[in-house]
C-alpha cells in the first residue's frame, strides 16, 4: 500500500489553440481536430512565434528558446505537492522521476529537480513512457517499507512539444506540456492510498510508439488507438469488478491520450460523465504527466468513500492500473 500525502502539477503559460494550428497551414481545421481527437487547446514551453516561424524544424533550437527546463517545470509541481503534504523539501528522502523526453542522458532528471529544490538525497529515473506513473507506484509497492525513507517525491515531467513536428498534423494536434508531482510514503499513514497496482507489457511491439534521440514522435496511430481502448476497457472492468461495490463514489482517470479513446472506454464500461475525470480537452496529451495532473487538479474534489481507478496505456507497449482510495478521515 502506498500512502499519498500530496499531489502537485504545473503547466506553462503559452496556449496552442486549434485556431493557431489551423493557421499553420498543415492541412487541418479547428473542426477536424475536434472531430479526430477532441482536444481544444494545449500548453507549450515553446514561444508561439517560434512555432509559427519554424514549426520546430530543428528540435535542438527548440531547447535553446524554451521558456522552462524539465527541472524547473518539475520543481514547480513538486513545490505544490510538498506544500499540500504539509512538509518541507528537506523532509524528502528519495526522488524518482520519469519522462518520455528527458532533458539529459546524464544525470538523472530526478537529480536536476532535486537540485532545483536544494535537497541532497538519492535520485534516479524510472521511465516507461505514458505508463511511467503506474510503474513508479507499482515499483514502490513492491519495496520493503522499512528500507525506504518516510517521504518520497515522484515526478512525471513531459515537455512533449519539444519533440513535435509542427508541420505534421498527425502529432501537432495531440501534445501539450505539463509536469506532475506526488509525495508518497510506504510508512507514514495518510487518508489517501494507492493499492491494487498491476503492470503489464508487450515489448515485442515496442516500435509502434517511438521518440528517437534528437527526433520526432511517431506512432502507428490506428493500431495504438485500438490497443489503448481494448487494454483500458479490460483493466477498468477488472477494477470495477473488485472495487465498485465497496465505494461511495467510483471514479475513472485514464491516460490522457485523446478524448475519443477516453469516451469510448467510458461507453464500454458504463462510466457516467460525472464519474469521469479528465483534462485532455484543455491540455492535450501530456504523456505520463496526464493522469497524475488530473488527480492534482481534483485535489479539493476528493472525498471520503471515493475510489479512483487510474488506468494507463503507453509505449513499450505497456499498460497498468491501480486504485486511489480516500478513507474516512476525508481530505486535507
């Protein structure tokens, strides 16, 4: 069991609207984007003028003009999570980070965020593309509690627009930038707990979603979307069967890939609109940061008796699910 003490999130200020993308003259319209992926807007660390003028033709230049580094975005999310947890950065004893597009090969991204926070603690990265958050929670769930420090900081940092080819509507319409942070513990009790963590993989099809070094995102879109719907539906049904009857309110948070995947999953599992928490329509696909950012944005909405099914699918190929439960003490 993993105790959750605080969620945090960060989005950069620059907004990429559907009109902005349509004006790039890449063969798309505002209506086409809404119909295909259901996304209205997304955030970016890139200056809008840079995207308009270059369409990110040279990703290396994008790193030079970006408004935030991975470390600074991650630190902003971490400060929110730490404040909500009621602790200080010096209380953190371990930092684990993950990103589909890490800024450095060396050092670990966890180290760069810890440096921004001014703390000297063990740090490492655990990456599994869009399922990274589930993998991180599952990893800690398998550890001996007595071997871990009281408070651990989990980070999910996705500045995905740095790897987007804005001359291609296939990827330009999908992605946005965000960072998420979670303060957890395996020994200090909290009113929020993660349990029933499961992870799965199909690495024989790793090449269906790829972001090469110094290259652009690419995927087998039709195959990946069908795969995501099947795996998310099956996982959500499994969680419903084991938890729905024991909750006052059963909620669903999925991987924020696109709105169509999420709504189809809800239709196949009977999840009503008020029980579906999401942000993909306003912030786009933010990779492994998507689901934990949704949880952070609903921090004040969580109430005693809630069970939140968190179901993720991503590159690798991989998929994972877990349950966030709110106990009788209620929320902070």
